[in-house]
C-alpha cells in the first residue's frame, strides 16, 4: 500500500473513531452533542472522500475529481448501487452543512449521521483490504 494512502487511511480511521464516540452520545435535545457530532461528520466525510480518491488513484489507476465522482467510481469495487446512492445523498447533505445551518436542516441531518457513519466505515473497510 502506498505511503500516502496508508497515512490517509490512518487519519480516516481516527476520524471515524471520534465520530462513533459522538454518535454513541446521541441526544437530539443536547445542542452541544448534536453540533459536535455534525462537525465530526463533516471532517470524517472529508477524509472519507479524499482517502477514497487516493485509493482509486494509487491502487486502481482511476482518476476522480469530486466526491460524487469518487463514490460513483467506488461502485466498481464492492459497493452496491443502493450504497452509492446513499453516499451521493451524504455528499449533498455535507454540502448543505456549509450553506444552510438552520435548525430544521440540523434536526433532519443529525439522525442520518448514524447511517452515514456505517457507510463511511464500509468505505474504510473496502480501502483497507
């Protein structure tokens, strides 16, 4: 495995661990827990797609530019079409966190993060193999 990929994979794993810790404290009414979970989701997402990009380039020879392109390309390597669709929805939700931080959106996003964590963990496991 390429040194850069190994480094990225380690960072991605640490991010997932911190996200899991926040998810385990799930509390829709605790604003601090909710906001911390969303922040951890954001940086876990960034490491997910950027690690995937390095994996695809270094291990598979696939060049990708964007998160959506990256996740679509991953479908060639053990992800189902349903999982890819969920990953694409995750990209949209992540993008939304930078543009609209209203209470309604946050209340809708927060419960989805648990499923997004499972998806990102699956991506991590796929890359780690």
